């Protein structure tokens, strides 16, 4: 048994009855949708046309949202339906990052994830989903695709069908008859914000915590100013209303000349992982890196001053505590944060990471106890170093599970990059707390910054395969947030390299600049891919 949907675009009239029925059946709040109808227009009047298409959860056979969910709040039933349990959800938003189809949202009432669940309660009672029942033209077909006698199986066998983003290897169970690339691929259309209810394109979809902030965080809000700034930088002329109006006119001309444009779509959810995630990656690098550098210094030097050891262990413990606090703060249901440890879903790197940082914190605490009571637990440095490395890199594998964001799909490069950040942060803090280690830490800091520059240049200069990753790189290097990216690269890498290449005595300045650079470049690298539309 394997349930799925077919959307027959030959019949759909764009009436939104499915959206209304879904909202009524599940009491879906205003501003979010489990199912929605997307409109695109092609051509130029009078030779123009409009297409409609229903978008919702694809109930994938290889569902990335199920894989990344840390608490089994999302799960696949035996009949192929991807369902969810509100009582287990912690509001981490990982599922929203993992879904390539933008099918999930955070319910502003319950602060938990939600999506189309195939009206599983109706199905269990012998009824069809609400959207299927209400569709006036029977454009939505549901059923068991394994049943050769079902209508959906007959259509799959006899009609030419398309699925959204098959390259993501999710094996979606939602198919379209008479589908087009312009309709199903968000990169094939431009968004036109001058239509009825177009204010939703500015971002109201995920407002469980940040109702008004979504407007400021969405890409479309900054588009005109961003482009006007780029024109100003090229021409040397100041930005004024005339320059902004000129950009708007040019964009409208592009829309008029384009083959297809998106004129109605689901609300943008804005940036899901904001400053908390960037800060947690940064504090985690400091915590794990400081411990690693103390361990390496002991290995090279043979001993570590007791005062330095105490300062370093407290630094690691404090910043790891901040890491945990930031992780909890980013949850929409922080009251349930212990579910990650108590109700784990072991395929999720959120769970693996939670246990890794817990174990690392435990080893640091154990060494602090040993420092005061002298139990002779030197072996804990070796085990702690292993967990420090794992703690530094595991987030790269979590990002890799977020399959909706193409730029993050290089886990081993990402892991190396995060390990390098930890080494930079750790050597910088060792220079702060131990003047005796400066000669060694200076060399480590210098080499790690050089490697960091190499990794960054590789990411922005080597061509990327997918349109989303290409667009992300373009936005990082030339878009609104490029000022943070280039400032981070110059302040955090190029200036420290110049300082460390020159005379001694300024290692602390180089270390502080490198820490600032890590934060700025990670801020851009985490934020920008979330601004690329998935539907």
C-alpha cells in the first residue's frame, strides 16, 4: 500500500477550494497553508495564458524531513503517508530546511511544525482527503498507487506525469499531469509583487516568533535597495528615490519580457535559522577549539600551566553552555528541548550533535573536577579531544541533511571548514590566556587562516552545479549581504595574515580579527541560502 496524489493541471481552474477545505478541516491559521494554489502567467497580452497548480507535501518515499526530525515528530506510516505528531515537535525548523518543496510551516498557535498529512484521520475512517472531496473539477486524485485497479494507478500508467525536483532523490508521491518546468521549478519564473494580496510575498509564513520581522528578513524586501546600491557602487552616484524607481522600472521590463512569471504563490517563510544559529556555530567553535589547542599544546610542550588549564577549561565550558542556550533559544518550543535527548531519532544529526556536545561538556567538567582534586584523569584529554573534533564538525552534516538548501550539500568540505574555524578560534583564545604559547599558537593561527581563505575561495570561485547554489554564491558575493561577507574575509583573514606575516607582538589583534571574520562569513553562509525560494 502506497498512497499518493495526482494533480491534473488540464482540469484545475485555480479556485482555491482545496486550500479552503484544508484550512477548514484542520483549523489552519491565517497566514499559513497546508495546500495552496500557485499561479504563473506566460506571454504578453493579448498572447498570454495563466496556469494553476496545487502545491503541498509530496509524501516522499525518502522523506528528508523524517530523516532530520530529531524527535520522530515526523514519521512515515506503513501506507506511505508522511504524518506528524504535534506532541513530540520541539519547533527546531529543521524539517522546513530539509524539505525541497517548502511544504512545512510553524503553526503560530501551537508553535510546532505542520503540513499536509493526507487527511490521515479521514483515510482511516474510509473517506478521501478533504481537498479531493471538494475539488469541483476532480483535478486532485488520491489513492493507493500499488493497487492496479485504482484510478491513480491507471493515470500513472497511461498519462505523461511530472514530479517536482526529482533530482533531490526524495521519491515524491505527488505527480502532475500536464505539468511544466515553469510551474514546478521556482527558478524558471520571476516573482511579480504587483498583484492582489502580493504583500504576502514579503514573508508572513513563519510568524510563530517573529511576525513583523519576517518582512525585514525576506529577500524581496531588500531587492530594490540592494540593486540600487549595486548600481550606485558602479556609477559612484548616491542612492535616491529616482534611482530606486529606475531599478523598479527595469525589473518590471524584465518581467514583461520574460517567458513566465509567478503571480500568486505561498507566503515566504523568511529566514528560519537566524542569528541564534550563527552565534551557536561561533560559540561552539570557540569551546571545542580552545580545548583542542590546549590538548595540542600539551602534546607539543609536554605540560600546561595549571592557571592556563583552569582558564581554558572554564572558557570551553562557558562557551559550550552558551552554545546549548542558543540552541534552546532557537526552538519554537523551548520547553521541550530535552526531547532531543529523551526521545531521540538517531538518523538526525541534531540528536547526534546534542549527545556529542553533552559528552564534550561532561569531559570538560570531569577535567575541571580533576584539576581541583587531582584524581589523575589525564586520559580524559584524549577522549575530550575526540568529542571536541566531533563537536566542531557535526553541524556540517546537519546542514547536509537540510536538502532544501543546495549550498550546504558538501558535508565533508563543510566539516573541514568548521574544524578550521575551531582551530582559528582556539588558537586565538590560547594567545589570550597563555602568553607562553604564543610562538606555537601564532603558527597554528597563521596556517589555519590561510586554509580558511583557500576553502572560501574554492566555494565562491569553483562553478556550482545547481541553480540554487549558483544564486546563493551570487547573493553572497554581489548581493545585499555581500558587505558582511567581504568585510568578514578582509577583517578576519587578509588583515590577520598581513599582521602575522609582519613583526611579532600583534598576535592578539590578529586573533580577535579572525574571530570577527568567522562570525561574519558564517552569518552570510547560513543566512543567504535560506532566501532562495523552494516553491
